[in-house]
């Protein structure tokens, strides 16, 4: 997602000055940009939100989905918007950049154990 796509969406909506928008309206622009620019991640996270809390989805970091999940994970803003707008308010936890879990944040020990399991013997393969 880039500033030009946000600007294009604002122009499509007839918004001349995004600085004058409310927080909710700005969040609407970001959510729409995510729908357009990160459709695989948005759909995947939405599907996960309808499943069991804490279920981990392990994705190939080099796949289109893995790269899009990495984009969501890399930014606090995108992660927050995705949680609120696409995951029915469920918190998104990433064990690594392309292995999301939705629901209440697991205890630290659980996260550490899951990270070890995801390593599969090679740190680089799990930490993108």
C-alpha cells in the first residue's frame, strides 16, 4: 500500500484535503487501500477470524499471501486497522511475519514455544 493509492481513493471519493478528515474517515481510507492492495491478506485474516481463537496459520513468506501478511505485520497501523475492520476486533498476533494468530494474545511462554516449533531447525525460514 502506498500513499498514491490512498490519494487516489481520496480523489475517487471527492476528498480534496485528507488533513481535514476525522480519524474514522482516515481509517476508512486505509481500510479501502488494504482491500485493494492487500486482498489476499485481508481475505485470509477475515477467514481466520471466523475460526478458533489462537489457531496459527503458517504461510510461505515468499508466496503472494506471505508477502501481503508481512506488509500487515510490519506496521502497527495496518495491523490495528486489519484487526478492527477485517477480523471482527480479534487481536492479530504474529509469531513471525507470515504466521498470524487471531484472538486474545497468548501467554508469552506459549508464544515462545510456538516460535520454537515454527523454526523447524532453521531460524531464517521462520523469521522471513
